[in-house]
């Protein structure tokens, strides 16, 4: 979950699928700190605070949907690999991901994170646009 419109649509779709199948949802935000630029403690705190806000918003959406929901924040500079590895470690049935993140100009058709997850995951991936 990155706070983008596609991410929110992906969350809502995951909640629908979970409600229909009696499953639970794990919503994860991967907090990516800049690696090529020295960041101040203040900047890192702002990035982490934004992650907390994204997760809190997701918790509210899930609570309204009345679906079992667990949220978490991971810190990593390789978002796609973190998602794939976490889903595998949890023996997830599927990954549901938004097609593009908050910076759609970076990838014109399919976001780089979604593309990585689709190509590297050994479990089914649903991409929500």
C-alpha cells in the first residue's frame, strides 16, 4: 500500500475477495528511504510518518469492510523484492497490488514495483488498475 489511488483500489478489491472467501488480508507499506541522497533525521521521520498515515487509512477502510486485517510497515529500498519475499514467507494465497504507485510518470504502463512482483512472484498476482 503506497497511498496511491491504484493502491486504495487494490486494497478494496482485496477486501472484497477476502470477504467472499472468508480470508484475511495483510496490508503492507514498504517505506523506501532514498539511498543516493543523504537524508536528515527529520526527512526520514517524515517518510516514516507518511507510511503510518497510509497504514492507518487502510485500517479504517478494512474496518468498514468488516474483514480481518493486519497492517505492517517494512523498511526497504527494494520494494518489489520485499513484497515478494514477505508474501512467500507468509504462505500467502495471492498478492493484490495496484498497477502504478504515486509516481505514474516513472512507468508508463505498469509500475516498476508491480512489474517486479508480477515477474518474480511464485504465487498468483492480481494487478488492480
